[in-house]
């Protein structure tokens, strides 16, 4: 079975929601990929999709040097769905008029369907709550289209070609706020494009296992295991495919979650019988970070030391031919944007980047076509603990960037205990999954406290919890006061090095989610 034989191509015009479109299509059990709007014509043809979605974007179609429509999209004779900017682009191409709108629409809007439409066939009601995000709108609809929806201020909120399976929606069906978005995308992908539901977790595992076995043969593979979701799922997937041919190196930096080193070994080595070499490098990290307070320098030191330790271990192992990495699809998209100069800032990913070329290992990245939510589903199906797989994001440098300023052993141990108490109570009170990210931060300042009859002059812990959909913006989580009080009392009572606990009520923007 070729699980990628039924597929959708998404052309990215710069929308913050483009990856969300792709995730929604994948959730409909259909494979898809994202290409830049100006991707090579031959590459678009070679992908051979059953349908094409044009994303939204921040530009105006009538501005000079605005992103344009590659005519090959129309020449391929497959269904097309234009979203926001994509709809405006299609109208402009066919002779319609797009102008800036005096009444901009950002947020909720009520869309009224104006008649029969293939696109809205699965929407039972005549009006829909949708999410709008546009400053321009179609003023004059191209003659090849007829309107299929409107709002109070936008006469053409959706349109359909009179003869061809080409559609446009001014709203965003991919976001959660559009109540019938899944039905609309499902109608387009399954019924209009005719895509089969082949992209399912079990099919993905079987296909990837076969691919790994065919690629690797009887050779050995080395994996840097961090304890994070991506590398853990790679380990489970590779182990299912090649068993003892996989060798994992787990570097315990002393900057992980509370008792995480032991938990990694228990899960991977004991429970799953994966070959894991543990390197206890805590003191090496504390020594290397001594006296360093700059966040970027700390990141660099942590990353470079990992590479040196990993390299040393790799050279001590015999007969290793492959290096496995936990690269996932968003990493690939960002790397592609970086190579074309279209990305402003590319983050450092959590996989093993920057390893020396003289390791002479072939690279295998079994998760590089998967989004994070797909990776998590794979992990659970492969036998990993759901509680571990669905943990909140954790920074690559670990607690090194949640300790403000210099990193010391006592700071790391104190923070790990405080963070553990916070997370434990969030789970106990059924609040963990209601927050998007929650953690503790160590402040290297001392504050006076009184415990029992004794004066205590110790450190400050900050609790941070946020709610977000896309991590681009975030609201501080409005946790119950009684709950914060409980966590505060536990931390101060159970950790001698802490005399005060505070709660961070900063949203993003202007603050970032992490403190460093």
C-alpha cells in the first residue's frame, strides 16, 4: 500500500495558519505537503496531487511584487481551494477586483450561505460561525465565479467556479474557531478531490518500518536519545524495525526534568528492551556552565558539550553506519524556507545538529514527514506511555534556560523538585491538559521568609502556565487561587532552598513564554 498515493498540495503564501491547514488535511487521513507559492513548476507537477489548496497570506494581491499564481496550478486539472489570500488571488487572475476594505474583519463572523454549493454540502445549516482575518476583500467577483456565501460586510465570503471544481473562501476553515471547518475541508479533500483515507497511524507505522528495514538492511544505527518526544518515538519506531541493530546514547545533562534520567532508562532499556548507553555527564555540564549568565552562551555551551560527548561515544562503538535523528516535518519546512531566504529566524531544533562530518555516518530521519501531533499518536501506538508522549514542550537546553543567570547544581536540583511539584499537582487537579505549557523558573535572588519559628533567607521560584493554540500568542493561565496557594505551600515546605513562590501573569506578547 502506498499511503502517499492520495495526496493534497498546499501552496504557502505566508499565512501563520498554513501548517494548520496541513495538519487538518492529515487529520482527515489524507497525506499532504506544503510548498512555497513560487515553487518550481516541475516540482509541483512531479508531486502530482489530487487537489491543491492556496493558503492565506499577509500581502495584498494588488500590490507590486505581491505573490502570484503559477498557471501550472490551473493547468493540472485538479480541484483548487483558495483560502483568504488564495481566494483573492483566484479572483484577480480571472478578472475580478480586490481592494482594501474599510471594514476589516478579524475574529468571529457569521457567514450566510446563498445557495447550493458542492463545498458546503456537508454543512447542514444556512449560517456558520467562522474565523476571519483579512484587510482586503473581493469587491467585484470574477465572471467565472458565482457567490456561495456572504457576511454583513463582505458580499463575497465564498465563491465557486461555474464550470470547474475551483472554490474560494474568505474565512479560515482550518482554525478551530470555524465551527464547520472540518466538514468543509473534508468535503473538498474526500468528495471533490476523491482522496482515499490512507494516512492512518497503523498504516504509517507499517510503511515506515518497511522503509527503515529496506534502507538500513543489516547495518547498525546510532541515535542520540534526549528523553523528549521526538527522539523517544524514533527509538521506538527504529527498535520495532531493526531491534538490536539500534544503539541509543542518552546523555544525562543534569538539566532534565525531575528524575528523568532514571525514567528514560526504565522506559527504554527496561520496559522496551532498547539498547541504551547512559552517559552521566551532570558534573561536566555544571563545570562547563560555571560563571556563564548569558542565555545564548548557555545554549551554545550546552549544545557543543552534547556534541563532544556524543562524538566520543560514537567513536567508541564498533561498526555503526547510520545516524538517526528526530527531525519532524515543521523542521523540514523551516529549513526549506531558510535555504531560500524566506525565513527570518530559524530556531535550533532538538535533534542532533552540528555533528562532525568525520563521523562518516549516513543520515536517517524516519519522522521527517510527520507533524508533532502525528508523532505523538505514533508514540502511543508503539507502546510509549501517553503521559510522557503528551507532555508539555520542554526546551532543548533543558533547565539551563529556566535558571536565570548562572547554572549551578543546587539551582538545577531545586528547580527540578519545584517543577515536579507544580506538574504533579496540575495532573492531580485535572489542570495539566487544560494548560498548553506549565513549568517553574528559578530566580537567583534571595528573599526573607519565616518557616516555623525560624527565619529563612532563600531563593525565589516563579510558576509559569499559559494557554495557547499556536504558541505564537499566549494568555497566562487563570489557575484557581486555591490551587496556586497549594503549590506554593508544598514547594516552600518541601524544598529548603526556597522561601518565596510567585506566579507569572504576563501574556505573549509582550512577554515570551520561556523566561530566557
